[in-house]
């Protein structure tokens, strides 16, 4: 039993005529008739009733026809999906980052990329946030926006550099400092994203030798900023997030530690996985986009 046999049943049922079906299948009438008998022998049932020039499908034939149509449709869908993934200018990119705040600048870039590669679909995989490395290694995503370049199974492209700053309300004692030492945080309430403290790079640097008075874990960036404005605690956020609030005078920014807390973001991909042209376009254009955003987002601090 082969796929072509299912197509034969489909054509004969469609036309109800052996001659017309044979023409569409580029077969002789006798060859088609012979192969239909083979199919009937395979299923051990009569599929068509031969009545003069008509071919009437039986009840068991209808079952075979319906199953065959589902199989043929699934095969076409599979071919279409594979074609999308292997064509040079169309396909899908599954992407995630190691930080929810990163989706802010990622979404701004997607419209720009869409004009370059209109046939490429971008699927953001939020479930892989904070777990992008494992998602890449398990082929659950195609590109991970990550904070380090240490895994030997991945290729890395540097995207941009950012720095974390402690943010406090205007008039807070820290606003007059050039930088805030970690021990200063131990007497403050600390406001952070709603993630385990053990996976927070910043938390483990600042609170390596102590604990805050109280921890507030918040999901939304704007809610964190509003809590800081209200004087409920301090937060440590990337400069590009807090820049508008610093420029408006609603918040003050202070470097954390004398050297600061800086990081480089990378676009990571699996080494042994084929990289189609639109993947390379995505990464190179994203790097340029974020480099410009980095330059625009920098600000002077006290």
C-alpha cells in the first residue's frame, strides 16, 4: 500500500468514472483498473461498484477514502511546513531571552525586521525566559538572547553592553553618591523582578554577604519603578529602562559598586544546527539596532 494508491481512490471517487480518473493520473484505464483491484485485495473489501461506465463507492470504500484524504492532507501540511523551514527567504524563528525586560527592545526591532524578511514568522517563546540556554540545547528555540558566552555547544554574537544602576527617589541620601557599596543595600527594602533570587545575577552580586530588610518581588517593570518613586524601596535596573525617569527628574540613578555592574548581551544559536540566511540577517540587524539603542540610552550619573 502506497500514497499513490490513496490518490487513485480519491480520483476515482471524485470523478465516478474510470476513464477520467485514469487521464488525471496519467495512467491507462486498464492499469488503473488493475491497481484498484490490488487495493481492494489489500483491504480485503470492495471499494467501488462497477456499473457500466460509473464507479460507485461502497460504504467501506468511503471509510478508506476519508482516511486517505486525512493522510494526504497531513502529508501536504508537512511538506508545506518543511518548505517554510528550508526556503532561503521564508520560515520561522523561535526566540527567547534571559530577562523579561529584554522583550521591550526586542518588540521594537521586530517591525524593522519584518520589512527585510516579510515571509519569516517570529515566535517569541516566553516559557524559555531565564532558561534560554537549555531551550537552545533542546532545540526548543532557534535564538536565545543571553548574558554570557560560556557554553561550548553554542555560537555567540555580541549584541550590546548595558549597565545596572540603583534607582532611588530624588532626595534619597544615595542620590548624592558617586556609587553605592553593596553593604548600603542591607538597610534598605529591595524591589526586584518576580524570579528566584538564586538566578538573579544582580541580587547575587549585591547581596553576596548580606540580606535586604525586605524583598518585594514584582512582575512588571513599571510597577517596580512606581514603588521606588513612592519610597518603598530601592531597585537595580538597566540604564536603558530608567533613562526617561532619570531625565524627567522622577528618579535618581547611582552606579552600583565602584566598578559598576555591566553585562554583554549575546545572540546564541546551536553550533551544529543549520543557520538559514534569514537567521543571520536577524542577528546582524538586531546587533546594529541594539548598538544604536545603547548609544541613545546612555546617561550621565552623579
